[in-house]
C-alpha cells in the first residue's frame, strides 16, 4: 500500500525573522526587497564606484609634486585636483604614497613642509575629484526619485579632529557639507558618510562637470559658516561649513594627511571598495589625460635603445614634416596638447641623420592628432616618408594630452 506524506508550507521570511541572530539593517533590506534587481542594488553587484582612481594607483603626470599656491590644478595623481587658494607662506607636497591600510597598496599623501602662521579669511586648502554629468544620471537628481549615495574612504592624519567632505553640484549650484572625525593620530581609520538625494536640481546629461567631491584640509573664516545641515543647500562660501580646528594641518610643519579607498556609490550602505584592474583604471583616467613620453625601448635582443618611435611622418617640404598619432583612449573633448621640449622630437632624414624639431604644432581631436613639425635643417624632398621619434638621449620629452574636467 502506498503511503503519502504531506508537509505544511513554510514562510521562509517569517522563519528567518524568528532566528536569534539579527540580520542587521542591510539584511533586513534584502529580505524586504521584492525583486532580484532590488537585491542586486543593495548588495552592490556590478560597477559601483563613481570615483575614478579612488585608490590613487594611477599617476601619469608625476608621483609627487609641490602644491602650487593657486586654485584647483592637477599636478600629481590622476583625476585629483589640489587647492591652496590664496595661500601666502604655505609650501607642501601632493604625492602618491605606499603607506596604505590593509587591502590597498597606494594612497594620496598631503604634506605641509612650510606651515602658514595662520590661515587667512579667504584661504582654502583642499583636494577634489570631478565627475562627468552623463555618468551620474542614475542618481535621478532634480526629481522626487533622487537617490541617496554613500561615501566611504580610509583616512590617516598626524592631526586629529573634525574634518569636512563636501560635494558641489555645478548644475543648480548646490552644495552639501558632511563631517567626519579623525580620532587617533597617525592611524588608518575607515569612514562612511551618507549623502541625501538632491530633489531640487537636475544634473545635465553631458560631458561637463556634474559633481565635485572635495576633502577640505583647512579653510579661512569665509568658508567656516555655521554648523552643517547635512542637506543640499544653495551655494555660498560659508556653506562649506569648515571648522577652524582642522586648520592645524597647514599651520603645523611636517603635518601629514593620507587618504585612500575613496568610493562614492548609490545606496544607503557602504560596500567593500571596488578594486578595478590597473589596466582598466588607467584607461578610465586616459579619457581625461594621457601622456606620450620618451620611455626607453628595447630591441629584439632585449638590449636598451635610446629612442621611442612616435610614428611615421610625411615630408611636406624639406623643412616641414607631417605626422600622425592615435590616442590610447577616446578623450572627453578635443584635448589641449603640450609638447616639451620640442627639440626632443626628431625626424629621420634619408641620409640616416636625426633632425631635431624647432617647432611642433599638435592639431588634436578626441581620437588622434596631426603633428606639424618644423625642422632645423633640410629633410628629404617633399613627398618622402620618414620616422618620427622621441630621443631619450636628450632631456625627457613628452606630449601631454589634456581633456580634464
């Protein structure tokens, strides 16, 4: 005789709710999610970090540079501008460092070498990264569906106290200022900051600046304002809401400030830092900046060769050569190109002699550029081809291709 067994239906969510072990805020949110898409968004599946080079491993310009006494400029690690606005006696460096917390190999290091005696009212010291508007459309800013974000990062400083992370939205001219505290000197600490959605102002869907993420190191009184509201507000200098206590970083000689693992992502919960491969991160950076330089080559036998080939040229006249170079990554806009020194670019004559340039005009678009090279002495007859190179035996030459925000 066949025996039939039946089992009552089980409500899995109710049973999980009965467990003694708490599920936590994130776990409860996942349980409440009604679709796999909602669960994926909560877990952080796929591309999450809106910040490029948040672990500071790409430094095409230089690994270290002196902080200029000016407004926002790029001098060292890719995608990060440094500011020493209205600085007087301050001298410092902005550098890629190998001092990093577990899980990271590089960080950004701010060092004050010559301190300010006091921070004047109009001085501002900070560093920032800029995000393209078309990469931020999933935030739905300017609508009732504006999404929250979470900022997370590792920080270490020789000066403890309360600091500010600021996000400025160019479209709509809005600002939100959030505080975080460095509790122990010279100790890596992990921080998370919640950013509410901006329902008032939309971000333009284009290739201009949609948002600036800025870490304030020190600020004068016009930037100190009142206690931060933690919400989006119409921009004024005072809405930075910086605290005078953090100014000790620039008023203390040899003070340091490190940061790494900077991640800005959709949602209310910080997820582990999104590690991208070196090659992928480099390609993301090269959309905004690329450098061609006279790196030493090797021949087929592995021997060093003191030249780097730029490409083939065409003799337009006996003292003028046209060349062509293609960028490794399509640029955000037609870039501005800088060549230095021009004498380090050489063209090969039919007699086998390398002729140094006396002038180089770079006519660039998003994908490539034409090099219009004037030579100091006669090249082959018009219509002939020649090689164009960097000569590594002379001072280091380069072409900077700049399409930064």
